[in-house]
């Protein structure tokens, strides 16, 4: 089994049903398919905190830092 390099390749981290995509868009004003790295981090945080059951593996998507609420 070969690992992945998070900075060089995309990998599947969650399966987000369309109804949840719409909910995230409405509640957080955020497109889950964004190319913006900062917005992607917001999506990862939302999935990690509000929808962890959607994750496809046990890896952490988002880790709080000292400056993050």
C-alpha cells in the first residue's frame, strides 16, 4: 500500500452528499468545490467538526492552531 503526499496530489477525504453541499453553502456561504486554499481549509474544518461521519478515512482533516477559533 502506497501512501499519499498531501501537497502534491489530491486524495479522497470525504463523500459529501448534494444535500450537505447545499447546507454548507447556505449556512457557511462556502462552495465545497472551491480552488481557494483558505476556503478549502474552512471546508475541511466544517467537515471535521460538523460532519465527521462523511470522512472516508480516519485521518484528521483540520487541526486547530493557536490563532484559530
